[in-house]
C-alpha cells in the first residue's frame, strides 16, 4: 500500500515538476537581464566619478604640455581591476593620449562633441566592453576634448552565472519542499482512501464507525459496486490464467509451437542421445540411457517433432541410421528425427572425458574434486563444438530455426551457430550448477567459455542463484553491459536473456494393467529375498562423486548404530549406473563405494541379511519405476546438483501417496519440494536422523507431504519447463521480426527520399 501511494504521488509530482521547470526557464532570462542593468548602472556611476576625478590633473598636465605625466596618470588609473583602458581625443577628433590596452578599433568613438556623459556597450573580438565619453572643458567653459573610459564587462557575465545558479538552486529547493509536501499529503490521503476501499472489499466494519456492518463510507459508496465487480472479473481472469498454466501437456506444447512459433523448426543439440542402438547376441536392440537430460528433453521432442542432434556412441548406432546419419525415433512410434554425429576415440577422450568431465564438471560442482585442464583436451572441445555447430547449420531448413543447446558439453556452440545463422533463436540450458566467479576463474579458457554462451538468445539455469552467479562471472571477466534488474547481458552488440527455468519430468499417465503399489512391494521384496514387511530405502544415481553415495552409506551406518532395533529390518538398495568408468577419479570412487558398502555389511549383516545392496548396473525406466513404487523411502543426498530429477520421478511414481523423500539441500529440487525431509548430506548425524524419521513417519503425515509434492510436480512438469522457454523465445522472435520490418521500411523510405 505504501509503495502504491508513493507511485501515485510521483505521478502527480511529474506535472508539478514540469511546471516548475518551465517557470524557471522563464524566470532565468529575466534575472539575467535585471542583473545586467544593475551592473551597467554601476559602471555608469563609476565612470562619471572617475571622469570627474581626472578632470583637474588632466587639465594641469595638458597646460604643462607633459605627455609623460599624462601617461603616468593614465597608467595609475587603469590599475583599477575593472577599468580596462583610457584615452583622450582633442576637439578635432584626434587621438592624443591612450594606454597600451586601448583598442585601436575604438578610435575616438562617435564624431562630434558630447555635451554630457555618454555611455554605450561596444562589442569587440575579445568581448563586450563598457565605453564612456566625458567632455573636458577648460576655464571659461571652452571645449578642449573628450576623455574615453573603457571598462571590462567580463565580471558581469561571471556574476550573472552565479545569480543563475542561485536562482536555480532556490527553485530546486522550493520544488523539493513542494514535492515532499505533495508526497506526504498524497500518501496519507491515499492511505485513507485505500483503508476505505479495503473496508468495501473485505466488509470490515469498525465498531466506532457511524456506518452499519459492511457499509462503506459515504464518499466511497458510489464506487463500491464497480469495485466489487472489477475485483470479481480480475479474480476470474487470474484463475483462468493460472489454471491454464497448470495444465501443460504434450498437446498444449504442440499448440504453443503451432500458434506462437508458427511452424518454426526446432533443433536440439546434446552430447547424449535419447536412444542407443546396441549390437547384442539377440541382434540390434534399443536402449534409453540413464540420464536426467534425456528424461527431461525427450518428451519435449516428441511434442515438437523436430530434430535431435547427438553423439552416436552405441555399438549398433551406425547400422541403424540412413545414409544421412538420421533415424526416426522412438522406435515404436516415431515422432522426431535423431541425427547422429560421429567422434573418434581420441576426440571422445579429449572432448567428453577430458575437458567436459575432468574440467568443467568438477569445476561447476562443489564436490571437492580438483578440475583438470589440458590444452589438448581444449583443442578437441573446440573442434567437436564446431562439428556439432556445422551439423546444426546442415540440418536447419531455414535461416532462423529455434536451437535448444543442452548442457556444459557445448558451451562454445551458441556463438558458432550465431555466426553462421545470425537470425536463429538459440536457447542454451545449463543443466549443472554454475559456480561463483572465483571458482570459475580457475578455468584457463574462461573468457572463451563465457563468450560462447553469450551467443545464446536465452540462457537458462535451474535456479535464480545460478543465474546470479553467471551474471557476476560475466561482470568479473568480460567487458559487457549487464542489467541485473531484468537479467540481461549485452555483449558484442547482441542481447542475452538469462533466466531460471526449473526443469522437471513428464507426469506419467495411468497405464492400463500397471501393477499397483502393493503388488510392486511384494514382487520387489521377493526378488531381493526380503521379508514382506522389510523396510526398504532406495537410492538411484549414476556412479558419480557428486551424488553423495558415500555420505548416504555413512548415514545408514550411523542410523543403525543409534537405532539397533532396525538392524535386520532395513535395507538400502543402491542403484548406481556406471558412468565415465575410464576416468581414474571415477574408478577410485567406485572402489571406495564398494569398499564402504562391504565394510558396513560385514559390521551389521548376518546370514542372508545385508543393510546395503549395491547394484552397479544399468536399469531401464520401467525397472526403476517399480523400485520407486516399492520403496518406503527414497534417499537423494547429492553434494551439489543442478536439479536432480530422481526426486521428482519418485514422487510421480507414488500414486498411493505414500513414501518419504529425504532430499539434500544442495539440489535445485530442494528449492521446490519443501515437504521433503531436507538435509545437509555432509552432516551424517542429521541425515541418519532424517532417515530414521522417514522410516517411522505416520501414514497420515506421509500422505499430506506426498500429496502436496505430487501436486507441484504434476503442475510444474517438463512441458511447462519447455513451454516457458519457447514462449520467451517466441516473444523475442516476434520482437526481432517487428524490428526488422521497421528497419526495412525505414530504409525503403530513405531510398525513396534520396
């Protein structure tokens, strides 16, 4: 309310300020003219006094015919700081005596004999001067000649400038006082009006009021009906918009593309492909890789029917593509094109394993693993980015496609595509965290990375915190214009919008014949040789040091120490998909994970019971979904994660509204899923307590928490994530097209004029 009254006050002040400015504009010239008249009158008086003072000595020296004394008299007189020069002309108009400073252009001024003191302002090259002619008369009243006094008027301009400053300062002070009074009056007046309006809208009747219950004040009463009707229309409209935003589906995304992007083609670029063809003993088989990126983007591409450009890494990938390296996917119901790009083993080692995953990955994740940067890896990274950029240009059928660049593997690609396709709309989404400027400064090619990303039209991160880090990083290392209020960066004549788009999953549709949760619980426990009432925790991750798997195992160990009654009744099933196993850091990490699991199992296990079941193997989406539905608790303890879609997948799988999510505070998901048990994974005791609380949580509390999280994940799904980015892109494209038309029209008009 206060900010509203201030805004209204300022709107009122603007016209008042304009009136004051016009008034000052009119008054200042008048003050200048008045000041000039004052000073000229002062010079007239001074000239008359000086002429009178010089009459006697000048007559005496002339009678003595002593030019030297006249010169000394003149020189002494012009020592006055305002008197510029002196001269004497005889009765014939001949210049007899003058000071060195006397301007020859003045001569003897006007012809004739001045009867009295005569003044005038005379312009000279060095500035205006004040000239006074005074007649010199001898005894008897005979005219002898005239004395000419020249005064410097530069001080008048200085004094006038000072006067202008004082006048403007006075007006500014008066304007400020009036503005302050206006703000105060408007603020308190508006507060009274708003209080009265609030009474109308909420039906607030104060006991001391003279009006009946729900009766507005008399001066507000005529507006009451209109206000209530307007409020109702606004509420209905807002509800409709909100309901619309909560119903993002594949069909809605298709409609968006059809209406907002009007048939514009969509290209996706990523390192990991959505489908991998593998040569097996049974023939060519298709797998979906375990990847959060694929989980998020693949449903979008089904809705868009575009082209996905990715690295072909499967053993059967070459055998499945046509002569243009394309294949229609998904295999069962093809809806978009997968274009594969081939890399040599050396390129893959330098680009993917080297620079991307030994350099950028640990650099961006605070997981206490040092990044490694090699010049050879950087060269491969640049070359592969260029190859993918060339492929984008080849696959584009227009000069202004919408290009969605995915993740840290292609930081240079946006700038490369921008140079080849200046009209393209490039949306880059950075799926991992963005570090603070000090951490990013470790990268030897930091400027090149930033310049590459700023080739994007839109640059997206999961959270506003990561956006802020990126803006500060650009501010630290590049000469760019940054508008923090609107989150934009202007660099190289191009504007990049930096926004947060929290990624999500596709909300699963009910499948006919899908086993219910109770059946999944029994089936999974039988497969794992566990009793039917056995408590089951679940971890689903890639085998990566950022996922907090070791900290998770330590929390299980600590919980069993503190609550020995759970020994034999609880098991953590850890699914760890192998990842980047050719890197030493990942090999060492896998060895540590296996060793810790073995030690904990030896300590608390007995017979067939083990507290930790570690499965370092790939599981398809259907298998993981069964495990989600069977688990009592899902444990996500990432040390640093952009979002973590496992947490959202677990929630989506629990249509029974049971189960508990233990979630690391260092995930982007923790900023949305407030009903999860949020923990600091580095605090082992805290994680152990949260795990115990999850296993003993009453069913009614589980339902309340899960129902709230399911509603959020369902509403804020992956189609909304993609839709927001594409809507922003559509608005920018429309603005660019309008601007282009205006420029074209202006150029055409100019040519016609010429």
